[in-house]
């Protein structure tokens, strides 16, 4: 600390400090809103968290897949571009995806922040998102719903559903009372999705890991990655996420809590 023995210097310091913090407050109050990048392997429960964020915090869920499909049906210049790329069978370029995200998130409902699902997929897209966040005065945080792969495999291979009521069972974690039939519809044999074989699940998880690890590293390196233990109940996971968001909001709006 500097010259704390000089009362005048302390006074000036305090004034400067308080001015500084007020400036931060003014500046950061605009930036209170957060862009939440949700990351999670297939079956980790990322979609449930996105739904809860929408229901309980009013944060719209922006899924690039859904958006591209919706845009392709409109009559705008960007829609023509999306249709042309889709028709050619090529991948949608980073540049085009970011423009779609930019267009969607510039609407009124995203002013208070939003949740991204399926974007960014690459480091290039993540960098583009930083620029977008800067323009929109928003802050990017990443939340990883983390579940170890062997558990995800058991979740997926054990999953069975009732064809009548849609009730979901799991032969490992939530078995029906009688083998392979719904508790409420004993006449209905439970369905096992063809996609839920161990081989297919392993491929899905390997693809996820390969695509996502660089992004996890990226957000980890900039200390913006929240690890959420995804083996817990959805409500418990959400409570932690909610708390982290409140803390983050508090930090950015209150100068004292910085660092
Ligand atoms: Zn049933």
C-alpha cells in the first residue's frame, strides 16, 4: 500500500477509488448481462439446464441448429445464403453462423442475456463470440455440465420408454416394477431406441470430446469455465448455476468484489 501515513493522500486515494468504482459500476451495469455458453455431452442434461434458465431467469435459449432451420424457411438475403450452403451439402461457415447468431441475439428478448446451445463449436467461433459480446455489452461465461462417460453410457444404454405414456425408465437407475413393461401400462412393452447401443454411444461421446475439448480448454484458460457436477439432480445443478450467475453479476456490478 502507498503512503497511508499521509492523511491527505489517503483522502485523495479514497476519492479516486470511489470515482473509479463508480465508473466501473456505470460501465459494468450495462455489462451485467451474461451470455451463457452451455457445454455438455449428449445425455449430460444440458438441455434441462437450458430450459430451467429460460423458465426461471427468462433467458432465451439460442440453438444454432434450430435457428438455421428457422431462417432457411424465411425470405431474407441471409436465408438464401443458408439454403444455398445447405443445398450444396457443405458445412455452414463460421462467418455465416456468427451472422445468424448476431441477428438473432440483437433482438429485444436477448438484451438481458441469453443461453447458447451448440455454439460456439470452434475456437474461431468462440473468438467471434467475444467480439459480439463486446458489441452487445455482454459477458461470456461457460458452464460445463460434467458427467463421466461411463455413467453417460449407462444412462443411454439403460434408457427405456413407454410407448403409451412416454414415461422414461432406466434399467440401471430407475427400473420398472416388472421387467420391460411400463408400471402404468403393463400391456405395453418398453421401447429401447436403436441409437442407444453401446457402440453408437461411444462414437457420439468420442465425437463430442474431440470437438469440445478445445473449447473447454479455451474457457478454462480464461478462467470462465464453471464445472457443474452433472451427476446430481437437475434442480440441484440448477441451484448451483443460479448461485454462480448471481455471484458473477454481483462481482461485475460491485467494484469491491472484483478480483
Ligand atoms: Zn406407460
